C-alpha cells in the first residue's frame, strides 16, 4: 500500500509541477527548481514509506568542492537517498536505458545527467569524457555506482573501471560511500517498499590529483576497501 501511495503522489507531482518545471528549466537553463522538486518528492516518499535514515561522516564533505561519489548498490532507493543527503546538485553517470523513461528521461537530460552504454566501449569512453568536461567546465559533482547494477545478496560485485578513469582524468577526489539496509527496504526484483532503517557512511575523500591512468586499479582497490570496511562494521 505504501508503494502504491508513493506512486500516486509522484504521478500528481510530475503532472502538476514536474512538466512545467522541465519546460521552464529547458528554456531558461535554470535547473535549481528541478533539483528542489526532486528533493521534495524524495522527502514525500520517505515519509510515506516510513524509512528512517542515519547518516555518518557527512562532515568530511566540503559542499564547495567537487567530488566523484561512489557507493555500493543494493536497491532502487540508493540513488534518491544519496540525492537527498548529499549537499550538492549532483549529476549522475548512469545506464542509457534509464533515459527512455517518459518525462524522467527528459528531466535527466535537462539537468545534464550523462548516459553511458556499457556494452559499447567507444561510446562509454565518450560518456566519460563528457562527464570530465562537465566537471572541469561547470564544477559538477558526479554520483556513480561502480558495481553497475544492484547486488542481490548485499555482497559487493566487481567494480567497473569507468568511474575511476573519470576521477583520475578530472583530478577530483573520490568519496566512498557505504549504504547499509537499503536491500531490506526494497530488494532487487521486488516492487513493494518496506519500513526499515538505512545507514549511510561517508568515508574520507581519496585524492586523485597525482594519479595516472595506470593507477586506476590501485584506486579501485582503495575505494572498494573503504566501502567493505563500512559493510563489515555492521556485521
């Protein structure tokens, strides 16, 4: 019932506010109203679902700096959750199929999220380069789920390399994030959201300014170890 009520609310929010704001942002290039609407919708969804959120380590983040945030991925709620918590207007590097969702895909294009086709290596490299350009020229921060998909059992999947190349090329720090409890709230292949508690742990930023392309494997291990330490602390 909670899930149905959330979907009904989102439908009316999209019709009443979303469509006009997408048009407004597309015409004026002012995207702040869309970000505010997104956070408002996420707040509504959280209140209806009864999900409680505990956040640790957010003081390690400087809102005036730019980062590549990397989190483990267990649930569809992970993205909205971080979008709400992180005190910046995040952009996201995510699979191109998401951009096909009616209206949502248009809104993502308007706020300059970057689609990536992981099956096309040339296209994926181009997407990384576009994101690098947006970081350098527009000072955007990006959110990436390096596993590329949600974990069924909560254990970390192998990490894709693209996000680490992005961080090295742009020279911005990576902030590892551990999410705990989202799989119990809404597991992969399930539709109905449950009450529960989600913990989000922000780890210390990992600098990339002195790193080169060949350092991407070492950087991957550093980020993976940080996220795993967060998961292990709750076991």
